[in-house]
C-alpha cells in the first residue's frame, strides 16, 4: 500500500492552489476500559477555527478501547467523504489522536499483530488514500478531554 505521508509542519504541501487543509481531532474509548466494553468515540473536523463536522460520543457496540479509537477515526473519514465525495482528492488532512497505537500503526512505525487491529488499520489507510495528503500525529490526552469531555 502506498500512502501519501506529509512531513510535520509542511505547510507548502497543504496550501497548494485549489486545495483545502482540514484538521481532525478524535478520541475513542470503551466502558469498562481497557477491556472489552461499550465502545464510543467523538471527533471534530475543522477548517481553521470553524468546526465543519462534529460527532459526540457515537457508540460502536462491544469491543476494546483500541478498536474504538480506530472506529472513531474511520467514522470521521467516512463522514467527511460523504460530505465532499470526489472533492476529497483536493483535501489535505492534519489528524490528531492521543492513541500511540493508532498513530504508530497507521503511520507504519508499529506492526499490527492482532488481526482485528490490522483490518481496522488497513480500512483507515484505504480511506486516507482518498485524500490529497494526510498527516497523523499524537497529541496529549488533555487536549481530547478538553475537546470531548472523555
């Protein structure tokens, strides 16, 4: 699979003529945590300071926290693709997560040994490949607590 990674702080790649840069923040979890429980997640997609899409505490059935993180990212990408369709090819994404596992697996730094995680990783990468470019970075847990309350 060939992914289009962006170097951190690579504004010139994001600001090409006719393209849009959007920012996604997402967080997932399960209750009880970290074992299998009711999975949930929240995300926001913004264009600068303006939030253009947001979902708060969407549920995904029973599973792990890590699955919830992946499912929340997947839901945000599907929601965005549903809104913009083929226009996704003109959008660059800057994505933030407090999940080291998701960030490192999607970026290819860590292997996905668990078949469920590998499938989710591959689904997320396939969705990301529909965009012009993307960058997935880690952010502090405090950022997500402030944004989503969980």
